[in-house]
C-alpha cells in the first residue's frame, strides 16, 4: 500500500489529517484510504492506523491532534529517542 509509518493505536486520543498538497495513503483498521489534496481523514481513539506518502512527489498536510500526541511525536523525533515502544506506552499509545 505504500504506507510509510508504522501501524499504531492511540488509546485515549483522536488524530486527524488534512491534505494540503499531493496525496497520503492510510490504513485505518481494516480499511485502506487514499486522500488527495482537500481531503480530511479522521482516526478515532482506539483505531489502529498508519499513514504515508501516496506518491513519489512530496505531500504537505496538517496533523490535527491532542497535546499528548504532539508530545509523543516530539519525543519520537528527538535526536536521542530510544525505545519507541516505551515512548508510545508513555503516551497511552501502542506501536503494533
């Protein structure tokens, strides 16, 4: 499917994307979705999901999320990020 991100779930937080340019592909539970520019995608808490660029060309999108998930993303992208599974657990999420 071309999803670049790892399948994961947020147990207490919703997450959404709005595609500005290009296209993204999503795995939402058992469903696969392609979202072109102008399309929003919603992953309610408890939904297993992953996403990534759908094309070789770049994509730009807005990520709409809670402060807890923003902290999770920040910690995952820190230069000294270690155990990803532990980081996910810290923020009531799970890397699958």
